[in-house]
């Protein structure tokens, strides 16, 4: 489960799940939804992502920035995400397809994840992650 929240000229992404990995996956879907309807993106081609960080907040930033990077260099959009976490090391497979202007009608282009309102929390066994995307 993910949602967007208003933030001046940028867009916030918030996700909650029973595991940190699932919350990261849902945040990635929220990132994609800034650009296009995730359901319109077919999981045709896979890409591997690995990243690490000193804490969970920075890991969220590195994860979403890695997706933005892959979108940019591969000219792709992604709709399916499978995250594996071992301490502060993330390994993931993401699936998507080449951007098709007519099919996807991209709304904006994300530039980077900011540290503004960055949060990763575990409260009563529920993980909540949020960040702001510079568009």
C-alpha cells in the first residue's frame, strides 16, 4: 500500500507494509505512479539492483535513486519490484518495459529522492517509509 502526499513543487511518497522489504517495494510503485499508471506498465524486462547504506533512511534514498537512474539510462518504466534485505544491504529485481509515450503518457520526470521528510519507522510490527521526490 502506498500513497502520495503534497509537498510544495515536489511529490511525497509514503508506503506501509508488514515488512521493510515490502514497504520498499510499495514505495517503488508509488515512485512509478508519479510518472504513469503502474498497471499500464508490463513486466517484460528485468533489471538487477544492489545498494547499501549506513541506515534504513539512506537505504530508502539509495534504492529509489537507483530506480530513477535505471529509468533514465534504460528509458524504461518499472511496475514490479522484488526486494531482498540483509541488514543494510538491498538486492532487488525490478521489471518493466521501454517508455511508450502513447501508452504510458508520462506526467513528470523524477530527478532524485530528497532528504526532506525522510522517514523509516517500525511501529508495532508495521513498517512505514516516506520521502519526497524532486520532480
